[in-house]
C-alpha cells in the first residue's frame, strides 16, 4: 500500500505564524488535492510543551537561529512555536482534515527536539508512525509539507532507513532556508540516500 505523509501543516509554520515558512500556506491546496489520490493519509503535528528546550526564549541571552548543545545533541534554537493546545499548533484552517486517516504528534519531550515524524532527533524514542505504517502494510510513502530542510528531510531519511520506498513531493513542500542554499542541500541529501524527487502533477495527472 502507498501512504501520503503530510508534515506539520500547522498555522505557526505558515505566513503570519510564529515560525513562518515562506509560502508555507501555498502547499495546502496541493495537500487537499493529493489526499483524494490516497487510501491512507497520515499527518504529523509539532506538539511542544511550553518549556521545550528548542525554544530560544527558554535559554537566557539566546536568540533564534543560534545553535546550542541540548543534552548531547546539536540544537538550532527556534522561536516559541506549536505549543500544545495553542492556536498556532492547530492545522491550517483550509487543510481538509476529514481526509486525514491518523495524526502523529512529535516534539512532546521538552529535553529533545523531533524533526522526523518517526523518531526524536537522537533516535531515542519512536513516535509510533513506523509501526503504524507497517501494520497497514504500507511499503511506499509520499512525503510533503513543512519544512523541506528540517522536518520533511528527516522524516524522508528515516523512512528510507525503515525500508519504505520514499518519494519527496518537492513542489508541495517549502523550506526555512536559515542559510541560503539549505533547501537545495536538503533535497540533494535526500536524493543521495535514495529518496526520489517528484512533482505533484505526476500524481494528480495535470
């Protein structure tokens, strides 16, 4: 079976949000169209406690974009975003949530960040997504969402590691691009590990 993975299509990652990804909202109509093509659609949701260690505000004198050591892992510091139960953590209002089969939350442990939909950044704990997909007899995943150079990238790399045939729907994803070229590098990294790069039109038949 094939599954569509929608990565973090949340208000805080769209224009006007706390950690806005440029043009992030432009992928929502593509997500809605793609859902029609899949029997199984899984969404991930950043779901941070307010004291999360990835928030610059929780580290005196630190600013978003700086990098620290967080319990043994390199951690980019971010603005406060996707706090559990907050408005910004909700899915974008125009996303067709009725088309989503199941939602997996991530980043719930304040001591470690979780870019990937499958594991935290230290691969210490799994979210349950991998087991769920295997229970559903999924062998192939199509990944899209926010952001290309972080949560989309690490979800795709873990999907490959777990043995799924993995595709990135490039035009249905947008990146943070903290440093110029980050998105292009992320796409290259994914390709190098065996992720196939495709356009949504291939699936939609446009």
